[in-house]
């Protein structure tokens, strides 16, 4: 019954999957224009107010996230009606988002194909251990996992490492894909040309004062969004024999019900359960889906405040079928 219900939703959502090239072009131009405009505004404030520059770096980072969502939709062939334009725009935006398009598209497709499957973790996911797996680790192994899941690492150092370093040469994924390797090299060269050109134009110090906060804040926002879209309570995980893609998509992905300005800035990616059910729906049509099917608002809903409470969740308890914190694990009998 649960499988049939989730698959019925996929059928209902099929009419929303058609790309709109005009709207897609408008979204690209608008978001890119606002991003460049704020960047130039921060440049104009060099020597006047460093505090204002840092304040403006927050919405600018939000716009970088929105550019990433557009790139993300290109990777799902949801933005434009032809693969040529999806790939062209996706690869170009990769220079601004510091994300090689071809490599990321491949790893993200693997994430969609296995989301919520306990036996296929590790590709495009935040590493999550079960209680039994964690207890089987050595003391040093437990310490490493706890460090990895610490908020300062998860939402601070981790995103910086991911976007500034790991995306520059993701070796584990490139061994099997020469096209992705070429795209990584091209993206890195594009980043080098843009960053070096801007540094020469306005000076290394002013460039770093603008670009580093935007990059670091944008990376942290992106990882935070990905985290709360799957690491929430109650979410849904199953072993392979019981796993169903559609059911896992609907109940293992959250509806992050953000205030409207934040929903716009993050490209509606908070409507994540709908996105996982039908990834070919363009991001700008997701709000229409929610208006047409208000019952979807009650599935996996998280408010901004509720999402903060998801931070400690770090282990999947297979017996209770829920995510728990390290503190909750310690409170269990005989542990």
C-alpha cells in the first residue's frame, strides 16, 4: 500500500515536469544579475565600511546558493528543454559555485537513486552510522565519527573543505570518468581566471575580503540545507529488501517550510520531498505543486526552529527506526 501511494504521487506530479526555457532564462539572468550587483556594491564599499561588506556577504552568499540550485536543476535536466543548454549553463555556473558540474551531476544522481537505503550509503550523502555500526567502532573510530558530526565541523570546516579543496580534485570519483575529469580541470581553470582577474582588478586584499566570506557562508548554507533535508525526525531509512525509492523519497526527505524570502533565496529546495519524488520538476514550479496539493505540506514538515533541533541527530537506531543523538544513545539501558 505504501509503495502504491508514493508511486501515485509520481504520476500526479508528472504534468509539472515540463521545462520552460523563457522562465529558466529569466531565473538565470535575475539571479546572476543580483549576485554580480551585490558583489560590485561590496566592492564600492572597500575603504568605507568593512562591516557593511560583511553584512552584504550574507545575501550575496544566499544568491550563490540560488545559482547552485539552478546548476542543480540543470544536472537533473529540469531547467532547460535541451540537454545542450542544461549542460552549458550548469558548467558555466560551476565556476561561480566552485562545483564541477559533470562530477557533481554523477554523484548526485547516485544520491537520488539510493536515498534512504541503508545498504547503499556513502555517495553524495552525509555519513550516517547506525547505532550498531557506531558501537562496533574502536574508541578512536568513535572519536573520529563524533568529531565529523560536531556542528563546527559539519557546518563550518567541512563545507569550506568540500567547496574549496575537495571539489578541486575529487579523485575517488574521477578514476572512472574521463569526461568528469576534463570538466573538473576546466572548472578549476575558470575559477583561477576569474579569481585572479578580480584580484588583479581590485587588489588581493579587497578581493579576499569580499569573496571569502561569500564563499564560506554560501558553502555552509548549502551543507545545512542538505543536512536538514534528510537528517530530521521522523525520517525514513530501510535495508535493501524493504527499500522503495518512491516511498523513501516522500518520507525520507523533508519539507523545509522556510519564510518566503528564504524559500526564494534557496531556490525552493526546501520542498525536498517533492523534488526527490520527481527531480525533473523545475525549482520554480515546486511552489505551484504545493498550492495544488496542500496535503503535501503535512509530510516531513520542518520549520526553521524545528530544524535547529535536528543538529544533534547523528545515529540511526534500526530498532526504533529513527535518528537519535549521542546523548540519547548514552541514556539507553545497557549501553
